């Protein structure tokens, strides 16, 4: 495995740049180890299937700065097949810097497998706990921006509001992943809205007996459905909350679901 060189960035985040070939790269941001309260308090507005709150402790890992883009998807889709074929251009809303969508959970897993084969780094989908921890970035409010949200900060159905937030624009499509300049404290973008993101976990209707080590929750699933996180351009702002969770059939392809990747964090060398 190649040694990673970390690049300092504003907000004191660190990341490495994965070269996918063809001039296409992917920024992988270091998410520090830590402990957080997963889920939402019972008095959080529109809380559903998000309890009981429980403490989770995670080791450090890397996560993609943005959801996987269409340019990145096309490049990896051209790599040798591992378990299944991938459509090179599946998205409804075209644009190299727009997030890829209309990809199933199985497609996303194949993307990770091809990336692993190309880089010898164990790329995978995030666990639900990793996703929420990375999204919150140390915050406890409904959004990493604070108690509410606006369409100047994220892409969702602006005909609806959350708390004291204003109505805004309903774009009815995805936006480029670098459209909003407001990263969270870990240096991640687009964690609220734009596209839902597949996680590794099977769906459970609550957090009773959930893992506390940040691992994906596979055993004892309620049904053959997979967790998605983050909300999307199609949904109201309540669905964009850090704690909000939903599920979909993993074989289906939806025009508001994409994903981002994570990788474990051994072998680091500071610059």
C-alpha cells in the first residue's frame, strides 16, 4: 500500500488526493478519532427513528470531501470489473462536478471494490455512525450550521422551512458538489441535501442494541433495506438534519441518491 502524504488545509483539516487517472482526483479528508452522541434528543423537531441517543466511539478514518461526482464515477466505471458491470453515465442530472445519482447500493459497493483494486486501499461505504459523526463534526444542533438551515447553504426543497429558517429556492435538481462553500469543521461539503448517501448498514427502526464502536450494523436487520443519510434536493429541510435517517431498497436506482466513500486511516505521514 502506498504511503499517504497529508496536505494541510484551512480549518486545520488534513487530506490526501487520490489519483484516479485521466486527470481525475478525489480528496479524502481525515476525520479524527472521537466520541459523540448518536441520534437526536426526543425534543428535536421532526425527530423520528433516531433514538435512543447513545454514545459511540470511533477511530480516525478518511471520508470523501464531496459525494462521488459523475467525473469520478465515469473514471472508476472504466476500471476492470470486480463483481458486476457499471453504467458509465447513469445520472439524471448531467454534469462532471454534479454528484452521481441513479446508482444502486450494489453499484456503489462495486465502485468501492474497483477503487480498492486500483489503489490497494480498502475503500468502502461509511457506516451510519461514521456518516453522522462526520456530518456533525463536533456539533449537537440539528444541522452543522446550527439550529436551522437555508437554501443559501444547502440544496433541498426550499418551499418548506425548518424552525425559524426562511423559505428559499426549490431547484428541482442536483447542484455541483462545490456549489456551496460552507464546509463543516472537518472540511466536508454537501452533508446536508443535494443527494441522499448510501451507508453500509441494513435498516433498523431504532438504535436499541446498536453498535457503539462505529461499525456498520448488519445483524438483526428489520428488512432487506439499506440506510441512506443526508436528505436531498427533492426533500424538505427536516430530512437534511444530521440525525435524520431513512431507508431504500438496495437494488433500486433513485435520481436523488448518491454516495461518498471512506477508508481506514493507517500509514499516515504528515508533510
